[in-house]
């Protein structure tokens, strides 16, 4: 492998666990590097990193760090991929529940930047987003399939592949009609036509269980709940199992039949769940206007703004959303503020609820917090991969 010398300015950033490299981060020219080529990246004080480069990337990121290897030589990229995949999957499957479904590979946190793989009951879905990993897509897919004994289907992100100047890959003709999910003892089925990203969102698994457990500890079970940005109904089904009589599911996507089916396969009567296809902000405005209230309100929106320069807009969006949500919480009810926006911290999410509570004249008390589950590991709390936030409030 080629050796490329890094700028001294990037050294500290890499030691903090950041993996992205930009054109300004190199002392040596990278013009002669082929897209996705694996290289050794040389830092100060003898530090040596393994990574790959893509000088033709259109998103400013021209390289990725995989791991620090010191004086240790990596014989070849294929051997590294196989050994690292084995380590990542072994870490998950030592947890009994994860054998039924989990995130098997979590990109940078597992030393496989650009690779995401989720395990389901009937298959695994794999996403490869970078040129360095795309060179080995068949090896990655086969290795995972051999390790788990299930078929692996590629479900790549068109947007990410475009930024890496990678071709769009056609969907496998054998792609299953339904993805079968198991989480916390509940079952879900997702039709191929409604799948988002890599299928299901396992990342709030532990937080959904925490909320259910808290409700089960209450002297009096709340009666009415709402799952905002519901997707396939994960939060709402946990509310129903906790004993809540009726849950409304709200999403702007066409998930009515999916939610109805998931109610049925979990033996919940259809009358206990109602799906509303609507923009959540508009739905809440209408609910406020009509005096609708809920004993438990869960708000788990998609990421608002992913770039640091748009952070102010993201925080403003959360404040507006939380203000509306608090206005439909029954006095003495519960409110969940959840987030998957990576550049918004737990403290900042909490601050948006505080600001919203002042504006809506509703006092809140923080009861519980949570982060992502163990199948979404991180290197440290400052890791960019630490993106999931969950806060439970009591609303006076």
C-alpha cells in the first residue's frame, strides 16, 4: 500500500476519533490515488493509520480513516475486512436478543467506515456508501452471509453513492417482499415499497423499552397516547403493550396498512390504533385548535439538519415541534423528546424542550434519559456516531 503523509494540523482531530479527511489534510499529493484506493496515512510521532482515499469525491471528504495500526502492517484490505467483520458480528451475537435482529455493522465504530448492515429474522440488509468499501462489496456481502447463515441484500443509498461518484446498483430481483423484524418481543413486517434507509430503526430499541417499563411502574396506566413520526409504529406498539388503551400513529408517509398489519400480528385489536397520514406540525396545530390531548406523547422525528452550519435551524425546528407537542399533553402526562440529529447534543435537545415549555406555559420535569443501544456502539461520548437522544418528561 502507498504511504501518504498527513498534515500536522489533522493529527489531533484523528486522535479524537474523527475519520473524515479533506484535501487540506495532506502534505503529500493525492492526485495519483485511484478512487477507493487503500493506503497508509502517516501522522506525527510515528502514528500510522489505515484508510482509503477518493480524490474525486464531490462532498469535500476525500478520505476515511479505518483504524490506527502503528507499526503493524496490514497484509491486504481483504484480510482486514474479513477479520473486522468477524469481530463486529461476534460482538453483537454474544447478546441473545441480537440474534433475532440488530445492527450487525455500524460503520466507523466497527472500523468499517461506509458499511452499515442490519440483521432481520429472514435476511440482512447491507448498505455500502464509500468507494473504498465498494471495491470489496462482494467480499463484504459473502462474509456476512457466511457468518450469520442468512441471505444478504444490498440496499445502497443513492445520494451517498453519487457523492462518491459510484454507480447506482439495481435492486436484487430476489429481494424479499417483506422484512421481518423482532425487537423487545414485538414483531414488525415492512414491505419492500415502504422501507426507509436500511429498513428498520433499531437505534431506539432500549429507549422504547425504558418508556414501556416506566409506564408499567405507574400506579395508574395512561389511557391515550400518540406516536408522532411513527413510521411502522414501533413506539406506539410499546405503548399499547404497556397497557395504554388507544394510540394514534401520525406520519406523512403511506404507512396505514403497515401499522394495521403490525397491530394484527402482535394481537392488538385494530380499534386500539388509528393511523393518520399527515404532516406532524399540521396535525398538532389541528389537535391544539380542537382541544385534543394525550396522556403520553412521543416525538421521534427524522434528522432535521445534518451539517454543523445548519445547527441553529435544527434547534429552532425542535423548539417549534416541542412547543406544539407540549400543548397536547394532558396535565400530569408524559412527553418523550427523541432525536437522531448527530450534531445536536443531549443538553441542547433538553434546552429546546425548556424553551418550548416556557413559551407554551407548561412546566416540565426530566425523568429519564437514554442513548443508542449496544448494537450501535461508539468510541466515546464525543464520537459523531453518538447520535441518538431520548428524554422523558413529566408535564405539569
